[in-house]
C-alpha cells in the first residue's frame, strides 16, 4: 500500500480512537461530546471569543456552532452576549459551572495523555507535533483553495 494512503488510514483510525477515548473521559460530567469538551477548553482560554472564531477553531459551520453553543448554554456551561460595538457578533464565555467541569476534566486528560504517550521520547513528541501541524496546514490550504 502507498505510504501516503497508509498515513491517511492511520490518521482516520486515530481520529475515531481519540473520539472514543474522549467520550470515556467526559462520562459523568454532563457533557455529551468531545466537541463540547474541546469548546469548553477553547472558551476557558479565550474569554469572550466570537462564534465565528470558535467555528474556525474546531472546523464546523457557524450554523453548527450556534447549535453547539445553545446546547452548552442550556447545560449552564457557557453564556453568550452581543458585542456592544457590533451587535451581529456573538461572544461566548465560560460560566462557573463550566469552569468546574473543565477543572474536573483536567486530571482525567492528564492521566490519559500520560498513558497514551508513555512510549514516546520528548523529541519524538515534538517531531510528531510539528509533522501533524504541517499536515493540518497543508489540508487547510487545500480546503481554503476550494471554497
């Protein structure tokens, strides 16, 4: 099999495995998906982030982002407001309940990451990270050229 095809198949397999592992990690938190956990982390690190920026960060349409954020608002994890300088822009912040859930998730994520990457040296992890960033950038450029 072509090495490039093999890489793509490995990445697809990894994506499915990471999603399954993430679902285990969110169990019992009230979050219903890995995407909600991912969003919670992005919002926690970027207080007041816009829906547009969030949709760009996790590669979903603005319409899908609106639904995701509405469900997270209903769960009490985030709140939204209209930007005072431009009412068309919606901003999002994490609530105290959201911070509590995110804090609960951190030890789980740390333990999972420690176990997942235990067989890799720091240099290998840095190289893998760099290579995945390059692959992601290449795919993003291809997609942007088609839109």
